[in-house]
C-alpha cells in the first residue's frame, strides 16, 4: 500500500496539532476573565501557530523554507507547554493529556526537522 501526502491535512503531526488546538480552546475557556487578554489569548495564539506553521511550511517550495517553518512550530510547542504549566500551577486546571500531546507533536516535529536539515 502506497501512501501519498496530498495536503498538510494528511500529516499526522498536523492532525495531532489540530486536536491540541481544540483542547487548548476548551482549557482556556476555563480561565478567569482577567486572563482573557493575557494567558488565554497567548495560549490560543501559540497553539494555532503550531498547526499554521506546519501547514505553511509543508506548502513551501524549498526544503530550507519547510524546515524553517517546522522550527517555528517546534518553538511554539515549548511556548505552549510553559503556558500549560502556568494553567496547572496558577489555576489548578488539569493539563496532563495536553502535555502528552505536546510531547508527541514536539517529537514528530524534531524528527521532521532532523530529516530536512542537511547532514553536518
């Protein structure tokens, strides 16, 4: 069986990242009103950045461009992970499953980056 990627939506890393975005929106809706323009907004942007950069990178013509967008997505996973820790520590919101999903997405992005970067 041959599997071909026709769209960024076929990428498992994008699919898992998309699920993460939906979960982040649910979590952030539980934050206090005071966080609407702070932590809530930043977390949503970080989560959306992950899938957006995967999508844009996969549409780029060069390997170098694709890799750059994967690096940006990877950075956004670290940003979002930190923000989830804050939700847990400041507001006692359970985030374990989201942290597991971030770890999975991060590992996939790192593998893609390693494949795309030229050997040193």
